[in-house]
C-alpha cells in the first residue's frame, strides 16, 4: 500500500480511541488529496469499518464490497456487520461464517458487539428460511 502513512496512522489512532468521526474525516481527506488512494483496499476497508462503527451500514457497504476485499477475513467481518445493520440477515450470516470469527486482537467491547451481531444474524436468517 502506498499511502500517506502519517495520515493513515492518524486515522487508525482515532479508531483506537473511539473517535470515529475524526477517523472518517482523515480518511476522506486522504481520498480527496490523493485520488489514486481513494480506491485503495486498505483505505476502503478502514473507511467501511469506521462507517459500521458509526452505525452507517448503508454507507459502509460500497467500500466493504470491493472485490479485492473478498479474501480478507476482517473486511468480511465488517461487511457482515454492515449487512446486519441494514437487516440483510442471510447475507450477514453467510459473511460472518466466511470471516471465520472475530480477531482476538479486537478490544473486548468490539468483540462482544460483533459476536452479538453474528448471533443475531444467525437467528434472524434461520427465521427467514
């Protein structure tokens, strides 16, 4: 990834601090100032995840649905969460299963929220069949 490292690192710092609006602002600034990076998979994945954390599933899905992210388990996890936010339960359940679990490196509150969302997607998708 060729990226303005300091700004991308700043966005990641803001995410770690729970400052999602600030993280999104930095990522949008990177995309505006360096158009070649606007479609970079790392930027798309982080921006999509930030939008999920802001409960903006509809806005997150275009970033997270980039085909280059199809083999990235973390991107699939966030795509699943975005699908759940728009109540696309079957897609969310399928994506959570493909993601293969929630990384142990995630903070406990984030892991718990993603785990609860995965269970809800599974229950709701089962109820739709």
